[in-house]
């Protein structure tokens, strides 16, 4: 493989922090993983005692990163940025990562719970409402009786005070959790994980958004064939037209046009590791 500088191409790039390959999609690192490998990387990081966070990303989040350098930097410092959306999977496959596949947040949560049951991994559920958390915990324990859920917390729907942040960090640390599952809306959950990462003892923070509502039985997931088609956004739009129509009216054409510019070399989208003091090493782009 021939190394190149990290520019705006969709070539494979090597994330030297974790020895994980990823590609550059509009200046955001997308990890070359599938559900099995992502689960394995997370387990290994926990076994090694690392302190990391995982972003589960779709095209909407990548587009949002274009106008938010802090959010883009948060993604580029993550241990994994999993391809939660078929357009990102297709980009990975075009770059030569044939084994890459969708790592959907709700699926990742179940996969890690399943794999961690025999290892005694301790889970904490952070986000949503108290009622949602109660139903979520009951359903997870029904599915994984050996799972160790060591606590849950429903934060208020407002900005936390400094005192509240300290109290929550203490509660999370006292729980002894290995994984904190963060079920907030995006980008709130990504901002929270990056902000709290250095204050928490848990090895892994994983933002899974609506997975809490799905697994609690409060929201309907798209049928699997729609998820695989790349038109899950249309299913969600039909389910919540008033809330989502503005989002998709912007996201879909923006993502298509910007990725076309990137592939044709008409616009560069460099990965800017230095933004906001990131300590991540510079990535080297690798032609495959």
C-alpha cells in the first residue's frame, strides 16, 4: 500500500491510536468495522483498561459536522466512529473495505451486552426518562439474564450545573461500570461523552441515541430490509414528518452533493486532528 498525506480523499486512513483503519468522509473518520469486529474492538479496549468513547454515526451527523468544528473534532478523537447508515457502509466498501458493514446503534448495544454477559461486564444506562430506563433495564435483563446492569440515571432536560456534573460523575464512578451507555439525542450525547470522558472511570462510553427507546419498546424500528436499502430516513420521515422533514430536506441533498465533490476531487475535506487541542496523532492516508 502506498502512503499519502491526509487530504480530503475517501482513501483508507490508519488511526494510529487504535490501529484501526478508517476512511475520510467529508473530514470525519468513519471506522472500517462491522458489528462483530466493532464488538471485539470494544471488548479488547475494556480488557486493556483503556478509557475511550464510541460515536455511532449516520449521514446526518456527518453533514452536521461540516458547520461544527468542535463536533467534528470530537468524532475524530473517538475510539470508533461506526457506520450507522448505508451511505457510509457503501463509502467504506468503495474504499476497499469489503468486510465493513452497518453498525447500527441498537444492534451494537445488544451485541456488546451478549458478548459481555459471560465476561461479567458492568453496564450503566445514562439518558432518557426514568420510565424509559425502567422498561429498558427490564427488557435487557429478560434477554440477557446474566447481564450486570449496575445503575441508571435520567438526567434533566437542561444544561447541568457544575455541581450536578460532579455529583453525576461521582455516581457513575461509584457504580464500577465498565461501559456507560449514553442515550441522549445527537449531538448532545457526543458533546457529553467528550466533556465527561476524563472525569469518568468507566472504560467505554458509547452513544447509542434512540436505542434506549427502541429496546424499551417505545419506538418502532424500520424493518430490516428498509434499513439495508439506504432509505431508512424515508421511513423515519413518514413516522415523524413534522419533526424530521426540515432535517432530511437539507441532509439528503447536502450529503449527496458534498460526497460527489469529494470523490471527484473538486473539494478537499482534511481531517483536522489539531482542532480544539486533540491529542490524537496525525493520520496517514493509505491508498488501497
